[in-house]
C-alpha cells in the first residue's frame, strides 16, 4: 500500500436536519467537538496521519461554509471540492469521487462520524480485489435490566449488542470502482454493497471496543463533546489500537 496512490473523500453534503437549529447556518461536518475543532478537522487530520495528501470534500448543503474554512489547502493538505446541487445519496457522491480522482485506492469517510478506528491498519488490511468496510458493534441506546425467574438481578448501562453496523469508512480499489459506476444514485448499502457481499467482494475491518460515534442528533453531539473535553486528540497524538481483525 505504501507505493500505491491513495486519495481521501469525505461525504459531507447532507442537511443534518436532526441537528437543527445548529445546522441552519453550518453543515454538520463543521460542528465543533472542541473549541475551534470540528468533526471534519478531525477527519482531515486522520487522513493526513496516513500520508494522504489529496482529499475531496463531497459537499452540497452550505458548501460555501466548508470552502471558507479550508480553502484549497489546509494544514498541508490539498483540498478539492465536488459539489452536488441536490443530494443524490451516498452512491452518487462516491461516484463523483471515483470519476474525478485517479488513485489506486480511495479512502471514503462519512462526514458525521467521530472515531478512533485505526485508518492506517485498515488501509494495510485492504487489497485490490475487495472493497473494505469498517464495522462496529451496535450499542443499545438504553440501559438494560437483567432478569432471572421472576426477579431483577442487575442493570447494565447501554451495553454493546451482538450485532454489527456499518461504521462509515470504506476503502475502494481502482479495480472495483466500475462496480459502483454501474449505478447512478441511491444509498451504497442498498445498491452496490449487497451485490458485492453476495459475490464475496466486500470484506470488513473490525476493532474491538474502539471509540465510535455517529453525530446524528444534539444528544450525540453533546456526548462527543463530553468525551473530548478531557482528552488530547489526534492532531497531537494518534491513539493506537491493536485489536483489529
């Protein structure tokens, strides 16, 4: 992978309606998780850490705010913009990247995730014959009650459930990009991914008990802000995680 050209793409074109009124004037990717430190700042720094130098922001809603913050170069990164006039789904945005950027591999991230998933290890785990998707354990949104016979025997606060969800990070090889281009619009999970899965061409990357949040609501955002209030972050020190599978 070290000799291969990898470009980055961030899906940051959504309206973020569940975060209104915060997203009335800012796209979701520009919401701060610490003072003057946005969701998108963090993702760009993660990509820089793995020596990606060209990053495409797949933007739409309030894209001018994103351009205003990052310009054409930010923190040593070359920033490119692919703008949608109206949302065409994750597939449409990814295809925009695949059509406009030449690379051996494409690292794509959803623009609303905050995670310590080790992107360097994920890239090393990727290969040209498959698409790689990061997955994470589903967390219960509620605390649970443990029962035995007719008694309550304990409580567990928001445990991990025995199911996995798409963690919103993908590595796509040049060899397989035509499979995406067979479709025009829609969600990748409802179009190309099911086909690749049936053909054995979609593999997963998993790290156990790693920090992962999807910022979909104000409650999610407050949870992330609380988490980051007391920690130094990846612009200064990458957190290593050795439990990848």
